[in-house]
C-alpha cells in the first residue's frame, strides 16, 4: 500500500511538472528516487518552459 501511495504521489508531482524545465519524466524519476515531497520542491523551484518564438527571418 505504501508503494502504491509513493508512485501515485510521484505521478501527481510529474503531472504538475509537465510544463517545467525537466518535464514529466524528469520529475517523475526524481520523485521516485528521492521522495515525492522533494520532487514537489524541485517542481516549485524550477522555471516554467516558455514556448520558443519561431524566427521571423531577422
């Protein structure tokens, strides 16, 4: 039961971090290897990815 809760918490952290610097899989594996609480701290401390602007030829 504890393992299922750990994985579920890690999935939630990964979904929150989907549009961040390391993406879904980066935060998921960080949460699995460390703890979901530390994974959440990493997500909250990271920058949001900004979409790149396509060049206008200049």
